[in-house]
């Protein structure tokens, strides 16, 4: 059960997909190399443009992981289902108590 307002299922899905896009594109940005460093090592890069794209890729990767953590997609994707089940159980208990009261009233007021 949640302790505060939870995100809707559609919102969680959209944020999870957005996080996936950020993670995927960030991973692609981390593999960028300049034309002069095609056969060189990853850490031998001298092009500031390639280094800038790599840093943006790292930022995208971190933001994607943070967004997944915020949406709860990793921790518990079924939190909405658990909340609905607990509400349904509470409604069933209330319904059973109401039926018992009605039966008691009927038994007292029979003609």
C-alpha cells in the first residue's frame, strides 16, 4: 500500500517508456568517436565535439535511470493492482457487515 498519491498506470507507462528512450539514446551517445579516432582507444579521443556528445550521453543515461526510479518501474510495477485489491477487500468487509445488520433488523421486525 502506498503512503501518498501514486502515479496513474498510464503516467507510469509513459514515464517508463521515456526513461527507456533516454537510456537507449544515452548508450548510443557514449559510443561516439571522431573520424580521427576511428581506430584509437576510447580514452584517446581529442575531438571536443565527440567528448561533448559522450557527456550528453552520460547525462541521458543517468536521467533515464533516475526517471525509472521515480516511476517505481523497477521497484514495484504492480503497486496500482495491490492498491485496488486492498480497496476491494475493504469494500467486501463493509458489505458483509451491512448484510449482517440487515439480517438482524429483518429478524427483529418480522411479522
